[in-house]
């Protein structure tokens, strides 16, 4: 059996300051009141019924504050269950919201200092620095940066012209480097405060040369065409050489690049130098140089040639770009 908005069958008794409610001629459980939440109206007062314990027994949420009632008339007002449930869900949601704080979506580079209250958060997605997002928390009336994501971003081949954010990974001279902080024009292998070596290896290109005798003055002893994008790092890292007979004077070999579309105009980008009395050369290159497919590398012997340097062998090392 169910009941509608109100129920007034029988009478009730309740003592002053007591929570026990007794029914006389009532059928509360039979009417389904034990499954509902209800208000009690009696003697000009209102009370909340916390629970029903059968057809003639109930418990008030608070002690009865009026005069004692004995078999008095009454009315129970039905509060629909869905209203109670919705009220609880709303209450829980508000409690969570108060605990989490309001979140503002940031359109510009930083939150508007004129908006928000302490405890609020601000979120920026698709940040222009490539980090993905930034978060702030309102503290002491100002927005304080909470940080950026800890994830990494593949930024491809390092370039002196690009801006990098913390945790960016770049390829450079056959190795992978990860940025320790935001930086620009900080060559990875020369700036340990800005980059950490992440992974060694990569496709390596070894360009070898060998001359059993003394190279002729101005002789082209190497000519190599890049089969793909190849990078030669500053200083020609990992390159090596040796001679059977040491140089008498300083012997400087010119290492040049000719663009694929301009093969007749090579430009020096590095050198290999044998100091007087040395059989092992030093390599020098001011900047990283990236060869594209079809670019040509040549090595030209010094002019005039050294009086004694002979039996030359060397390997110039580059890496896939």
C-alpha cells in the first residue's frame, strides 16, 4: 500500500523532550511510510521523522520541543525520495567543489590577476612553448605557477633557432639529448646545464681517407656525396686520424661542402690539422653543419704540401640527421 502527499490516519502521542513517537490506529508501515522521509505537523509545531519502526512506532530526528501530546491529531507530509536523493547529491557535489576549488580556463599566457579567490586553480592548455599545459593556484591574492607536465616532447633535430622547453628531446650528432630547462641556441653537447645526454647511437656515417704517399699540393683526396640528411657536429666529434710520418710544418687540410644545387662552389666548414712533429691531427669546426641528400664533401690537401707528412689515414664521422 502506498500513500500520497499527506497522511493523518489515527492519532499520536509524544512526551515533552522525547524522540519516541507512538501511533494509535495508525498504519505507517502498511502505507509505506518507512521507505520515505517525512515532516510531522502537530499542535502547531513541525518535526522531522527520522525513521519508522512499524505501523505505530517512529523516531523523531530531534526531541519534541512542544507540550506532551496524548492521542492528538497530526499530519505527516511526504517528501518524495527523488527530492531527498537529489538534495544529497547536490550537497555532495558542493562539498567536493569546495574542496577542489574553482578552475579557470586561461586564454592568454597567464591568469587575469583581477579574477579568482584563494584556493582557485587556473589551467592553460596548448601552451605556446610546446609544453602542453600550465597550471596556477591562487594564493595570497596572486596566481602562483604550479608547474607544467612531466611528460616529454620529441622536438626532432636540434636547431640554434628553435626555442626548447624542459623535457624536450632532440637529436644531435647521432645522440639524443633531453632539455633540463627552457633554452635557446644552447648546443646540447656543449651546455650541460641545459641538456642531459639521453641516448647514444644513431645511424653513423664514416667517411674514410687514405694516402700511401705524400699528398700532392692542393690535391683532392676525398670526395663524398651525402646519401641522406647527415649532420657533422661542431668540432667534428668522434673523427680521428693518423699519419705514418709526422709533419714537419703545420699541415692544414680543408674540409668543404658544396650544395647539391651548386656543386662548383664548395665552402670550407672544417679543418684537419697536423701540427709540426705530430702524427695525430686535430679537427676543428666552428658550427654544426647539416648536409642534405646530394651535398658533396671534399677534403683538400694543403698547398704547398708538407715536406714529410705521408701515409695519411683518417675517418670523418657524421650522423643521420
